[in-house]
C-alpha cells in the first residue's frame, strides 16, 4: 500500500498552513510538543521524529525551515531511487520546495500543495520539470515506463535541443514533431526502438497451475503467450488466480518477475464469469468449484468491460489467459495474498528500531500485539487499525494475526526485542506446523506470506550498555517455568555453569516466581568466582533505563524485576573501571594468541 504523507508542524505560526495542507492531501499533522496546539500526534524532538518517519519510507512535508528537514534526513541518505519525498513549506504557505524525491512524488506533491494554498510558489528545480513541465520517468497512474533507466539520458538530449516525436497516446501533452529525434512510444506492444516506451496497463493475466508446478514452466508459458499476442509485459496490471493458489511458488515468482501484484479471487467470484469463458471445463469445476481459473481470473480482474484477448493456453501443469479492459486498470479487484510481518521493535526507542522494521510497520494495515509494545511505536502507529492483547494471550494473539492476514490484509505482529528470541516468532510457526486436529490455524492462514525481521534483543542492548560482555561464548536462559518445566531450567543452568558461558537471564523473576534466580546464583557460584561481574539492566533504551553492577555472590533477588535483564559473566569476564565508568567485557583470548606468536619469533 502507498504510504500517506505526514505533515510536520513546528510552531503555532505554521499551524493554519499545516492543517490546510493536511486537509488537501488527506494527511495527518504531527506537531512539536508545547509549540503546537492542535495535531493528530505530538513529538518532543523534530530531528528524531523526521528521521524516524523518513527511515520508515513515509513522505514528509515539513511546515518549517528547509534546513531542519535537511539536517534530519542527511545521515540516512543513500539511494535516491528508494528514498521517500521530502517537501518544505514556509510557515505562511507562500513557498513550497521539494527537497528530495522529485521523481518519486515530491514534485507532484509540491504542485498539489501550491494549488491547495491558493497559488503558493512551487519551487521545483528538477531540470526536466522546469524545461518541459513534466517528469518523463513518472507517467500518469495506470501507465508504466518500460525502460526507466533511459529517462536521464533522454532528458539530457531534450535539454540539449533535440525534439520529441510521440507515437500513440500523448500522455504528457508534449509538442510532437513528426521529424523529432527523440521517440516516445505509448501503446500495448513492445517498442524496442523508442527512446522511452510507455504502456497503458489495460491487461490482466490469469493463471492456473498444479500444486508445486515448476515455476519455470509457468514463466515460459506466460512469456510465450505475451510474445504471440504482441503485448509488452509492462502492459500488465496484475497477475490473477484462485485464492487457493495464494502461496503457490510459481504464481508468486511470475508476479515478482513481472513487477505487478498477485491478486486472488474466490470460487464464487470466478464462477460469476462462467458464461463468459471461452473454454469452460467440467473437470476443473469438479476439482475446485469453478468452470475456469485462468480465464475467469483474467476476466474478474479486468472488470465489466473486459474482453478475453487470449483464451486459455496450456502446458502439462499450467494454464494462462489474458483479458483486456477498455481503460488502464488502476483500482485492482480481488485481494492480495495477505502478509504477516513478525517484527521485533527492540526495547522501544525508535533509534534502536531497524529501518526495515519501521518500513514494515508503516506499510501494515493492522497492528497486533501486547498493547504496551504497540504504544512504543508512537506516531508510527497513528491511524492504523490495532488489536491489543494482554500478557498471557500469546497463542490467541498469534492465531488472530494469522487469520487476519488470511483475509488478504497486511498485518504486523509487534514484539519487543527480537521477535525470534523468547517472543512470538516461534509460536507463529508452531501454529502453522500443527495438524488440523491440533488447534492450528485455517487453510487460508497457511497460504499467507510470513516475513521475519530482526530486532535489537535485550541481551544485545544490555551488552552494548555494559561494554562487551558477550565477547566470548554465551547463552541465554529464561527463568520462567510457565512454559518450561523447572527441572529442565535447572538442567540448563548446571550445563551453562559447567561450560563457563556468559549467561543472559530472561524473565528472571515475576510477582509470584522469586526463587529460581537465587537458585541459579548458587549453582553458578559452584563453578565461578564470588566476584564474577553481574550486570543488571532495567528498561533498556527508555527514559527510565537503569544499569548497575554487582558481584555474583552479592546478587539479591529483590533488586531485580520483570523488566530487568541479568548478564552473568564467565570466570574470565572482567569489570574495568575506566574514565567513563565501569565497563564489563569478556576477553576472547587475543593476549594468549599474541604471546604464542611472539614465542615463535626467533
């Protein structure tokens, strides 16, 4: 889904302008705390907030000085083809300046904003827009440029004095010279001789295949059908099939290679086109409940005015059909496959959240998780549907997230730390792995796309604050016996103690469970010194963060709570008292390696 812009307002003098811009774009206003009276969300630090939005891929419109936006995003600039638009608007609404992403929507946004502000000056500086009034690499909605990499050189030719010759629909309303040196082609067929080739996306590709069909077999069938029909791949708006094929590798590979969405239809939606099929099949009807998959899907996607331009073509394991709409297909019918993103957001502060995690959250339609974790997302969660679950409702939480994704939604399951470490990642896959009689999930949930992204775990955050306590072999042990038998925990404690691992204790205590941490301390003291360094890190990455050090023999249960990570050093770990305070580290043995190397010299 395309991300909605956010309007940033830093002062009361800019509030009227910010709200006019937001109303025109259907955007939210984020305001600086204590300096803005009315906003959809508030933030304490402008640079941090803009940086967070930009990292998530959100278009940013700042009603503020351009320099503020530049300073905010400068450390993140890397690839102009992927960075979101950034636009600056003066407080009085008189000037609109697209700073970044001119050909990724910023210039268009600037024009929209200037019109909404009654003639504000849109200070567009992109050479092509200034000279021609259009961006040749940004065609209208429903049209696709087949060779975008050529746009820069074409623009240079036009700026150098060459003229254009337009063949087909003149989508940019340019002057067309019959003898022009620069050919712009707009049509259904491939145009290899054109300087720039545009294609109206009027075609819907319908596919069917046997379960686990060879992806290359289906791909070759699609290429053959398009070639024989004289249709450029860029003229396709979508790939379409029955919803039972949402997880079919071949279908997803074809959609990925074509760079278009995979759209899915129910049996009932396909069967509604039974009378329009060129090659209805009773065999297919008996198997899946509709008389045609590829033809029906193509027609369903192309809409009421659709015509079947290529009837069902077959190989041993795949079918393909092509339908044409009378206008470019902009609003897609059917539904997407559905995606569940399992996201670890780290301890909560946005600077410890990976850009990929922020982007997945920004694109999600629904957020699912323990309410506190969703709250930690702050304004990134604004305007999204959210489903909060209490502690203890983990299985219900994961099952709900999977079933929501099965409806075709983009769902984000929010976890603290890393979602694969003592969090929901394993439970999601356990539910998917369960049999039909084991309280698993629906068949539709098994067909969703599941994406995992790493997060900063509590042990990583604690180790970074300490120094380098994980410099040598380490392990993590949860002291919660809610899901793990106490005897197994004790067995692991003894093994880790005997192995002399640095140990990170998760879930060290709870209101009712107070004895295992003391038992763990006593087990470890049988194998490592009394003064082994221990780090206690509470509320990592948050304003109430509290870090302190103890000796293993002096570790007291009462100074540890549910939000504390306990790092126990090995017998080799050290607590160094340096200029910036105590730092805990575990040598890996480089001193011994150097000594050995020197002993071999001479």
